[in-house]
C-alpha cells in the first residue's frame, strides 16, 4: 500500500491478514499493519522496514515509490522483528545506504543479523541529535522501554510529524476501518502496559513539540484531534481509570461461579451502575480482559477453588495483571469451593502484592451454588461497590 502523507512523505507499509496471533499470543481478527515511510528531499530516507513475512510486498512498494532512486538512509526506530525483518534485504539491495539507529539498536543488530556486517554503514544517534535531509530535518529522542530498550522516536521539524515507533499503535490492518480507541487500548496495555513510567517520560519529551501528524509503526496515521490520543496515552500510562464502571472477571468450572458473577452484574445494574462488563476468563480473549481491567475503576474477580489453589484461568489473569503493573484500583472478590474454599485467600494474596490496590469488603464465599444464605453478603458487596 502506497499513500501520500504529505507531498514529500509517503506511506509504504503493508497489511498482514494471514497472521493469527501477534507476538504468538494476541488475537488479531482484523489483521495487523507493519508501517514504513519514506521522506523525499535532497537525501532520501526510508523509515523502518517490515516483518519478513511481508518482505516481498514491501520491497515492491519500495521499488515503486523510489522510481530508480537509491535511498541514502534507513532509519531504525525499533529492532523488534516485525519492524526489522526485511532490513537485511534492503541493505543488500542498496549497499551505499547508511543505517541510522541508537547505540543500543546497533548493539542488537548482530543478534538478528549475525551474517551481516553493518559497521561501516552505521550512524549512531543519541538524544537530541538531528539528521538533515535538505528541507526536512529529523530530531531524535530516545524512548527506552517503550517497549524495548533500544527504541527511539523522531520528529520531522518542517512538517511537524512524530514518527512514534510502537507508541500510538494499534491492532488491526489499515484496510480494516474501525474505531481507534478499543484496539489501541488492547494493544497498549498488553504491549506497553508495564512501562507507564517510560511512556510518561516520552510524553514529557514530546510535550514541547508542535505535532500535526503522528506516524506509528502499527495502525493508522493520526492526523485529527491529536489531543484525544495523547490524553488517552497520558491516562493509560499513569494507570488511572479511563471509565467509571465495574469489570467482573470470572473463572468457573461447572457454572456456579459464573452464575454468581452474572447475578452480581444484574444487581449492580439494578442499583444504578451504568457500566458493568462481564468476561469469562475460560473462553474470552485474555488480552481484552487485561484491557478492561485497566479501563474501569473497579473490578471483581470471581473464581473457583482448584487443587487447594485458584482455578488456573484466574491465576493466569492475575499473573498477567502482575506482569503489566496493574495498580490504583478497587477490587472485590468472590470465591467458590464445594468443600474447602481457598480461591479467595489466594486471589487476595496476589492482589495485595500490587500497588495501591484496595480490596473491597466483604468477600463473598459460596459453596458450589449461590443460595439465599449468601444474599446478605452479596447485597453488602453490591453496596460497597456502588457507594
């Protein structure tokens, strides 16, 4: 796909509609885009390559757009294979092309291209360095751990474009039109969620820039209402709730725990809670469950006891929350156990290891199926969640 971003800057990325799981774990029913760009000036710069899966298609885009020209530079913002997978092919095709990257990226290159020696072609850039292409000038900012340590972003000064690496990216191919927020949120919390502090640092660096366009490495080019996307990134990276509501995540073996979770949702709605979302951790997308946990200001975890522990789908969910630095939330607990309920104790012990987590009392314990004796505690939990 070749499109004009401006008169001098073109998009030359590709869509991948054949991949089932991004990073072998995230479902992408609407595909994925691998974004690459080219700037034409006195010097020509290609910005990032694409996954080797789509190398031939990308190289064809490069050939078409260059029209016989030789690129002077390849800018490497991020060394992850979905962005440097075709880099060696480009470097071999254009042996005079120089490669611009951070020092950490250069150190990583032999890990991916042990058969190649780029040393004579490397230009190492550091924080605040610039690269003049003629009328266009790229200003480089280091963005370590957003979401790899070698990442940098660049700002093109004349046309006020931020090439943001994986920041502001989303799941989904560009050929699939959809609302940005949902899949960008799922992408952010599962890919970058652990690194809120580092994202805040990057946002601070960019706050003084006059940005008119954001060009990420995945997802659409952002041109309108940029404050909406930046404000969401600010909220997400501060681990603040985005939406007032209750997210209920349940892991149920034979349906008893699921029934209790759905009854809780019904009672919350009857109490006036406008936004209540329920997910089945045994069947629904784990990445979407993580997204919703970060989105809402309150969550409830409901799980069966299992092997003197907690049912594994819930343990997996809580482990994901730990990995992604989940914090600053109120959490209610429902446990189930037919003879020795222990899931609540295990879930509480995991949650108490997280930062600024308030456990909402009372915890509800059911045995196999909820019964009338449980209703006073259930009502008390509803009251505590909606106070």
